[in-house]
């Protein structure tokens, strides 16, 4: 008989093994090392007591891993990964986990539940809609091979200066000042909370004009994931993005560069990424449900 319970007593190693099994045939490569998996949990604010596991004689065969934050004054849970190992699929386990999760979230006083799902995963999209989730944003994902990036000069642009800063310097900048450059709100995994949760793993490149910040970018030094890239609207079309990317690319050990979850309404950002050579490869829905 299957047992449904929180993941509070489940080790990260056990969860990692189940994660690899569940996502072995996923559309996007999810072959995370244990270290990368731990980093993902930390970056997305994993909270075991609001997460759900399904066990068959002690073996973890399904899970919903949830993060927790307060967003715009509302306690919010975030589905950072739902999976069922192959032999246990099509048995209604995901639906049952969601029902259990909803009860846990309500008992914990959490007001809303947020997730992302690949748009071509029709069965998952329909399941979430059936459970009451509403689409709030279309998100686009991009990728590039570092070797294919053609902008290789020293990035000397008139009166602009591009330089990398360490995490201590980065923390001195006010979030509100950087937000002024945004065309859209970053998704959960790319938010400032996510960056601060794993600050040592990122490299930060800033553009200055007359000693004033006019743009910046943040990249994971190990995975090549660019979590934020933004330029002051008054300083665009001056190759600032190209130069920031030039510095970011040099700061990562990864041969693969990704930019995930760009709001489809951020047309200028999308146009810029394509112009810079990024390939649009995946679309996601951001969905939410109120827990009342």
C-alpha cells in the first residue's frame, strides 16, 4: 500500500536518487549531480515539511518538492519539482499528491501555490488546470554554446565601463535601483531571493556610466545559467548587453549558457537575446492557485 507523507524525514540523498529516476526521460536534461541538486534546493528555498513523498514499502517513488517565501506580503509555496518514477505512473499518484499538498499548505497558513510547467507537457498542464491552477504568464527559455558567442573583443565602449564585482560589493547595491532596469519580474528561481540564497555560486557583472550603474548581469559560475540581465532603458542599443555577456561568459566554467523564464511580454529582452545568438528552445506556463 502506498504511503503519503511529508519529506521531513527523507534524506537529500534519497530524494536526489528519486529525482534522477523520475526525470530520466524528461524533455529537459535533469541529470543533476548531488552537489548541483543541493544547490537547487537551497536556491529555490526548499522546505521539507510542506513537501510530499509517496513511499512503497519505504521506497520513495513520487514526490512534490516545495519552496517557501513571502511574496508581495503573501505566504507562497513554489513547486520546484514534481515527479513519479516510471513504474508508478498513470496510477493517479500526482493527483493524490496535489490533494495532500493542498491540505498541508492550508494547515500551514500558506496563501498561494505557484509552479511552472512546460507548455508541451499537455497532461501536466491539463491536470494543473483541473486542480484549479490559472496561467498567469508565458515564459520563454533560451540556450547557447559559449563557443558560438561571437563578441570577443575587450568591450571598450566610449564612456562605459564594465567590471565584475564580488558578492560583498553586489550586496551594497539596492535592489530597488536594479529593479528599475527590469522589463518584467524575474521568476522564482531567478529572483533576488534566489541569488542571495546562493550568492557564492554567482558572478556579477556591472556596467557603469559616469560612475552610475546602467546595467548588470548575474550568472551561475558552474552551470552557465544567467539569472538576470538588465540595462537602463536610456542606455540600450549601445552594446551594453553584449559587453555584460562577454564578462559573464568569461566568469562561468560551463560550455552551455542558458537564460530561462523570460516573460513573453518582455519583447525587447527576447529580441535582444535572439540578436545576440541565443536559441529559443522551451516555453513554460507560470501558474498559480489561491489556498483558501
